[in-house]
C-alpha cells in the first residue's frame, strides 16, 4: 500500500493521463485496417496474402517510424514530437474519409501513414517515463503502455460501424475522439524538467554497439510483436477459420486484445516486485504453449478464443516486464531506446501478421505461422536465460539500482 501511495505522489499525473490517452487513441487507429479488413477485402477483392500484407503494413510503417519519433523526442522533447505525430494521423484519416480508398495500393499507402499512430509508442513512454524514479518505472510505463487497449477498441467498434455506415466513414468517425484527445494533450501534457540534452544521430546509433540493446529489441519483437500481430490479424482469422461475421469476429478479437493490453500495467508492477527477468521468463513459456495449441486448428471458435486470451495475457505482461528493464539499463538514452525497441516490436508484429496470410495462402492453414512464432518465444527464453547472470551482476546489481532486475 505504501508503494502505491509513493507512486501517486511521484511524477506528474496529468502528463501520465495524457500519455495514456494519446497512446490509446493512436493505437486504435494504427490497427484499424485489421478490424475493417473483412469489409475492405470484400470490396477490393483481396487474396489471403494481400489481406495479410494490408493489415501488416501499418505495423511495419509504425516500426520504422518509431526510430524517427524516438529521435524527435530527444531533439524536440516528447510533447512536441507527439503533437506532430497526431497532426499527421488526423490529416491522413481526413483524406481517406473525404476521398475514399479505391484499390489495394491505396490501402497500403493509408497503412504507411497510419504508421505514425503506431510510432506514438516512442513518444508516450518517454513522456511518462522521465517523470518517475527507477523503482516506479515498471508501473508508470505499464499505465502509459496500457494504451495498447486502443487496439481492442478498434476491434470492438470498427466492424459494427462499418456495417452501419460503410468502412470509409469509419475513418471520419475516428477523427472525433482523435481531435478531442489532441486538444487535451496540448493543454495538460508537460515535459519533465530533466530531459537530457539532444545528441547527434551518430550518437544515437552508438547504442546499437551495445549488445544489450539488441537483446532488448529481440525480446520485445516477440512480446509486442505477438501482441500487435495478433491484434491486427485475429478479426480476419476468426472470419476465415470459423466463419464468424465481421461483428462477431471483432468481438472475439477485442476480448483477446483487452486481455493483452489491460495486464500490461500488471506486468510492469509484477516486474517491479519480483524482477523483470523472472517475470519475462514465465511469460515466454506461457505464450509459446498457447500459440502452439492454437496452431493445431481447434475445432470450436470459443476454444481458440480461450487459447488466444491466455497467449495475449502472457504477451501483454511480457511487454510490461521488458519496459521495466529497459529504463534501468538505458535511462539516459530512453528516447532512442524506446524507438529502437519499439521498432523491433513492430517488425515482429509485421512478420506475424503477414506470415499468417502467406501461410494460409500457401498451405491452406495458419499452422506454420503460429508454430514459428511459438518457437521464437522459446528462443527468446533461451537468450534471456543466457544474459540474466551478467545483467544481475553489472548494471542490475543491488548496489547500483533500487529496482529489482
């Protein structure tokens, strides 16, 4: 109880709320092509592979743009970087709403611009992180990162709105909450007083010479990659595999995504209490088991739903655990590391979302796509086991940090 009280006394709550809302709405529109995918694919006559690539394009674009936004965060400070990203997303949705999306190529172009919404990750987390001391990083970033739940909002609402008003008009309807949150963000968000001075691009890239940065990128490519890859793909999966209509497939997807996003703060808090390494190790095991179970093609949709929820719970808590560790190791470079690690997470999501479509088209089944990702979770566990002793005796040693590693 005392820890919770000290957390709420630390930091800047209005900024934490603004970071969460910005992240939440940005993630809602980032994966929007997934929940709308059934209707878009029907109108544009897309193949399984094209559907997979369409929903994966915003994920890859967002991954790459996280590097750009991470750099902007440290040069312009987080608040200004976030404002720029929000304006670009609002403008691109307005154009899509007013002029429509009439071809597969245009859908891919829209996906590229929606990547700026996915890049919000590289802004919202540093915006919140810099206000909080080391012992509260997992909780603070877990709360800000719970904006992952925006992907569930898209899955829950977008298919129904598309059936009622047409999928093009969903882009226009999304502008209403986006603009409201943008105004709130501009008014209440504040940059922390201890923002580090800007560095050159070359200095940022120097962190890639540190092998720990590559380990964090790999670990997050599995936890977040699994989360966002599934969030983007499950509406189409439930429709194709079990014949659910767009609305019901959206409801099933939303249940999975809510599970993964709402436990992110819990994952961060658990990592604060028992250490990120121990927490993350358990999550990889659970995720691998349930992804393997899903791969066999369960006979009933509710069975698949239960397995996906369990997998998403593990992946969501894993996301929180990774970002309990990153600020401990790279506190002064948190902006660029959030961008790099977030980019890797997006690349993992792009791989999963696109590979499911290609697997279905090539083999008639999604099995190989799920099995390979389960194997990546096992590989990540092996890597984490290999580095944990070094981490706990160097930068994570008890005499160097108040946080549990």
